């Protein structure tokens, strides 16, 4: 009888520990930092830091996004990039995204849409514009500091085949560094050919469920044990960072994979 009772207690305690860990992975936001070296980066952009957010999926972190906003505003950054899926087709409420934007420091914000924006008829576009967000659907933006500049480029969602990188290049008039925003990482090969210096992407959620040493179990559009699941990837002079995102899709679960915000600091190779 004693052994059965002990076994039952162990099972209950193990279940509580597992649920606690899963809740921690869902609600505890990580801050991930990268430093990216870029050839011929203008001196004015040395140390320039980008806050990268993605895949909120209408998730709330406290009333009015208080917990998320407090974490973000404790960080140092110069610009904000958001790579899609602020809303979720199963919960198309725009309020979590708008609350987040209203709470951010007064920094320029750049956005490209993801598949869930289009699956909810892109209703969030006008509210984003009302908040002063720069929407870069196959467009570029000349980001100027002093007498120098870099290019922030954006493509519409590659996962849905809406990306037109050639159109985004139309406004680029020189060879200064180029940063590309894209919802999904399957833009990588095109960006390499275009000599893009840095790609910021999301969409995969880091797989949501990750296994130690093996990585993501599955990612949308890539199947089992995907190649481009999470983190930094480099080919030639092109770097890509895949952000694990803030929200979840299909199932509200994360394992070995906390929600995250990403800070990317630029430095010169020279």
C-alpha cells in the first residue's frame, strides 16, 4: 500500500512539475541578443540595435500587454521591426497588437505581414498605419543617421508566395548595407543572391516544441526536423536570424522554447 501511495504521489508531483514547466515556457519571455558584423557599415550605425518582434498571434501578457511592454522598455534599442502574425486567424482581435505598439518607446517601427494577417483579411493594416508604423510590403526605407544611411527592406509573406524582392530593390539606389524583413525564412536563398546583409524572420515559432540537440520537431512549410527552424544562419555575407516569436499557433504549447524578444546589434567588420 505504501509503495502504491508513493507511486501515486510521485505521479502527481511529476505532473505538477511538468505543467509548471510548460506554463513557464508559455509565459516567461526570454531576451535573446545577437551581434551581426556587416562589411562597410557606416560609423554612425556602429552599435545600432534593432528590436525584433514577431508572431504575437493576439497573445496577451498581462492587462494592456503590461508585462511585455515593461520588459521591452527596459532594453536599449534604436528601431523596432515586426515580421508578421501580430493577429491569429482563430483570435483575430487587434487589441493585443495595438496595446503593444502604444506602449513601445517612441522609436520608428517597421512591419511586414504574415500569413495570419492575410487569413484575417489584413484588417490590422489601417490601425498599424494609424500608429505611424512603416509597412514595407515589397518596399524599402532609407534609414538616415547624419550623413549616412542603411536600407531597411521588406517583402510580403514568402510563406504565401507574396514576396517580390525585386520590387523591394527598386528603391535601393546604392550598395549601402541592406536589412530585409520577411515573415518566413524561405526567402533565404533569394536574399543571398541579392547580397542582403541581414534577414530578420519569424513564422516557425522555433518549432514550438524543441528537443535538446535535435531542435524543432516540426515547422510550418518545412515538415519534420526543419532546416531553418530557429536562430542564426549564415551563407556568404548574408546572415539570417529566425526569431522564435511571442505567441503560438494551433496549440497553446511550447517546450524547451520560451517566447522571446530579440535584440540585434550591428557592428562593422572594419
